[in-house]
């Protein structure tokens, strides 16, 4: 009597006549009283153990949905979706970088609590940027609600849980107090909660110096005018001329203008 073989979902897969085998799938199905069943059965078991391991070009030709295939060309385990073999993502947990990998593999660095992805040639850090023990560190995109109830998108520059600066496209006052940031200005606002917090290095220009607008400083390389009183606290106070020909000096009650060129 022929065997009727059904799939897991109950649909008919095939019918196997007595004394024959069936190759509808990638393992050989054995009918009743087939003489050489021992070899076929054992080869089926080996194929299952290997997950049909073979090269990409020799992937299973009659796969069923859910069937596993180990692709020896890519060194990847794949599963049949019903239309194609899809790679099964691999996650590796270790304290040191894996010596091998295939494109798309993930590695969880359990020492630093960081995730890496393998590009095919190298392990690339996905995140977080800070290693374990460094607290919250990095450029963090977040939203701060202002006193008008409007949500403002900002970037917090954070080091070891401390917000060093906040970048914003608009000026606003946070509804909930943030230490060091009474008002968040347009651009980059440095946190006043950090002692001597400042930009370090050389800048090409600035709007003000010491809180005084740049336009309010006298120029040394061009004609200029002041509406204030100019005081020179030096007795040898003033020299005029390209060659320094005229000097003005002060000594006691005497003020002297001298031509030093004779």
C-alpha cells in the first residue's frame, strides 16, 4: 500500500508507491518494502546533520519552506523562505574580537558592552561609542521641552554623564531645569556647571571679547574714533611718525613734546 506523505501544515507532499523511493525533496523518501532502504536512510541522516552543506552553486534543488542549508562558499547558515535561501544572522558574544566572520555577523564585546558588525573585512563599531565604565559619553540626540511647551531637538555633547555643551538651532529656556543651562542659545552653549568650561584652541573670528562687541574695540591697523576718554598710564606715553620722530612725555608738572630728529 502506497505511503501518503503530508507536510507539517497538513498539505500533501507526495505519494510513494511500494518498493520505490521518492526524490520530491532533498532527502530521499522511502516506500514500503524498498530493498536498499538502509543506505538511503543513513544518507538522509547525514544530509540532515550537515544541513545539506555544499557550495552556493550546489544549494538544495528541491527545498521546503523552513529548510536549512549550510553554504560552504559563504560559510553561512541559510534558511529557505519559500522563494530563496536567506542568511541566518549570527551573533557572537566574547571578550575579544573574533578571528573570523562573514559579512553581516554581529559581535557583542562583553568586556566593553559594545556591538560590532563584520563588513567582510573588518569589525566596525555600531555602538555605543563609550566603553563600559565611561558613563554616558558621546553626541546624544534628544528632545528638551521649553517653557512654551514646545519640544526642541538638540544634541548633547556628553562626557562621563556630564553634559559639556548643547547644540541647538534656536534659543529657548528649558521647562525643567538643566544644571548649567538656564538658557540654551542658538548654536553651541557651553555648560556653566563645569568650572572653566571653554573652547580650547585658535578661533578665526568672534562676535565679542570679554562680553564687549568686536565693533567697540579700537583698531591698531586703521583710522578709528572713540567717543570715550583715552588714558595712557605711562609717562613716556606717545610716539608719532613713521620713524618715531615726535615723542610726548610727562615728568612731574612738565609735559614735553620733542622732535628727536635733528
